[in-house]
C-alpha cells in the first residue's frame, strides 16, 4: 500500500518524519556519499555559535555499552564561515534546513537569530539550551524554567523563523521546562539531549574523557527519552521531535506512538552512515505491515494496557 510519511512541524513541511540530531551529521556533505539526502524530512546541522569554537581537548569520545560518551564542546567554525561555506550546500539539498544555535549569554542567541533570519533557505532555528559539555551557556538556560522562558522570549522577538527548543533530560521536571519554552513562544520542542555520565579507565585510574564527564547517548538512553517525550506530549500542544538511541524504524515508531511528530537520528550516524535512510524505510515498512496509510495517524496513538 502507499504510505503518506509527510508531516508538518511549525510550518516546516517534511516529506518524512525523520531529521538528524545536531552534532552527529555535520552539514551532511560526507553522508551524501552514502544516502540520498533528499529522502530525509529535514537536516538539522551541527550547532553553531557566534564566534568559532575549538571545543574541548581530546579524548572527547568514549564507547560505552549500548552507547557512547562525548564531550565535544560545540566545536564549530562560527556563524560567518558557516553561512559562507556550509549553508549554500545545505540549501542545494532541497530539504528543510534546521539550524541549531547556542551561546553563553541570551544576547549571543539573539545576535545569531537576527543574523540567520536574514539568510535564505533556513526553515527553523533550534535553540540548543541543553548541551552538557560546555562550561557556560547552553544547559545553564535549559535547567531553569525562568531562564528558558527569558531566552525564548528574547529570540522570539527578533525572528519570524519557527523556534524549536531542544531540552536536556538532566532536570527534575522536563515538562516544566517545556511548558515554559512554549509559553515564551517556542513553536516546537525537541528532546532529549544527552544524559550526563562518566566512564573511568581503571588501569590508568583516569577519566576516559579529558574533561572528566560528558553526555551519554545511544540505545542505552532510549527508554528515558521515550518516557520524557510521552510526558511532555501530555503537557504541551506543540509538535515534538523525539530523539535518543534511535537505530531502526521500529525505534522511531516508539517515539511517534509516545507523542512525537518526528524523530531525529544521532549516534547511529557514527556507526552506520546510512542509518537515517534506514529509519525512513523502516517506518514505511511498519506502516505497510499495520495498514497505516498516514504517519500522522500514529502520533500519540498509544493504547492503554
């Protein structure tokens, strides 16, 4: 049967309910050698900041059971170089482009939003208020309802682009943060970012990451992410992009049944450069098996036990 996988999120028309998780796909150049980028619903590029950032010292990644730890530290070339070198390539893919932005102060997010709003070919801005791997900025906003609202409200006043707030799981109540973000003007929510974690090299008795701790991602965190998507979907009325350990179409369906309108594939891109295309096809096959003609029919369609 023919399956309609199209979805609209905050005015972003996606041909499939799959995008990439920022920080795991760069700008898609290398992945274009393995998959047809036009098959994706959207591309979410790696987080950019106003000034270039070198990121944290190595080692910055460590494999863990069913996942990985990372402490990249938002390494990126800065907004000017991104606009000059990466944005033209992203425009040419023909799919909606979501740009993830971060800063150490509200003013930096505001400058980025204002700057990028003047560029053509950007479908939405994702506010990264959840990165645990920088000493200041990012997550300091995402752990406070008040600061989340203050940041979103300021950025909202400076751009007409759809705003997606990316939330951290490292809080006591992610629903409170989501409600604050939506109340301040966020058009959608993406969750979750990585879970704080640490690994130790017991032979040398040192942390496996140079900065000590980092963010855990991969299949190990999927049940956490699914529950948080489910909880947030009951608390807000805007679309949700779910992420956290998605490797297959079946994994993605879990998030959609929990209340997500779309999903983002992250860590799996490192081990399988064709992971995103596989997730799209897996969703299509699931719908075909279950006689689902439209993916939108599955959003939040979770039966009670």
